[in-house]
């Protein structure tokens, strides 16, 4: 009788521990700003400056065909009826239809767009409106997110929230209070910690991402504990089977 009681107690405990748990994230709660938040620089990061080998998408919004009607056979440009990309050459120039080689290295996205607009006006094109995107800027996301991979920074001041939205949000096992952004600059790699449970983070410029940032989202404590219990259950199951067989044999011979 004592063996049966022990057996059933063991089974019940394992069933309780192995039940799945769905983590409900607590995001953007109203909290008082911490000392660390107050110490954070309150300015946005400097805008990106175009470099050699950058891939630019350039469109004239006044002309749905963009440069398509002028760019046949142009070296460095990839053309279709709606989207074209042009690579910045080693000397900092980009080869554009009508305009030829235009120096864009060292300029921001905005400055390059305005320069191309002015050059087109000088070429007798009426009221051009240039949209310029840098296609090769990206961040990489690891850990507890719903979609893996790299995510492009196609607009100015792309934030962590924007990229998480593209990734489908956090997984159920994510630790929303300790998200790590790893950034490398001239002084070396540094780590930026982000707490998405605090609504004050939405106004904090540290969540504005930069090219080649690495975002790591760790598991929360409950998910880690559940994994350990799941591993424990997997290891114990053969023992339970042996114990169950022994109990049956014992009951038969008794």
C-alpha cells in the first residue's frame, strides 16, 4: 500500500511541474523615471552618413517610373518599373541617370536627397521630389522573439519597438525587463539595457537603433525554471516506467 501511495504522489507532482506556462508580458507600465534614465543623454544619435559600398534606393516621387526611362544599361544601377538601387562607389560617388556621377559619401540621407533634387532642377526637371533610402543598414536579433533574422533600418530613427513589431513581438518566454542592445563604435563594444515594462522607455533615445546593432532577448526566470523541470521530467520518466513495472510485478506476486 505504501508503494502505491508513493507512486501516485510522484505522478501527480510530475504532472503539475510539467504543465506548460504561458508568460503574460507586462509592457509599458507607468513608472517613475529611475536615476539611470535621468542620466541618459536626452539627444537622438547622430544621423547616419553615407559611405562607400552603401546601397541606395532613389526615387523621384513626381515620376512613377523614377529613373527607369533613363537608366537602361547604366553601370551600378538595378532597374525595374518601381524600385531601383544604386551602389556608392569607392570614390564616394553614385552613378545616376541624367546626372552622371554624384558625390554622396559623407552626406546624410536627407542631405543626399536634397542635393540630387537640386541637380535635377538644374537639369531643367520641374519640381523633383526625391526619396532616398539606404538599403544595407540592418540590425540582428537573437533570443526570444517570434521571427528570427536581420531587420533593415530603412527610415531615420528606427526604434527597438519598430523592429520588435517587424519580428512579430516577443515570444512567451522572453524577459521583457532585460533586453540587451550590443553596439560597437570606435571605443569598442558596449551594452545598452532596455526595460520594456516601463512606459518611460518610449521617450528614451537609447532605444533608437544604429547600423549593425545586435539585440539579444533572454529567457525570463519562469521559462528557465520550466525548462529545467521539463529536463528533469524527461530524465525521471524512465525511472517511473521501471518503478511502475516493479509495482505491477510486486502486486501480482503478492
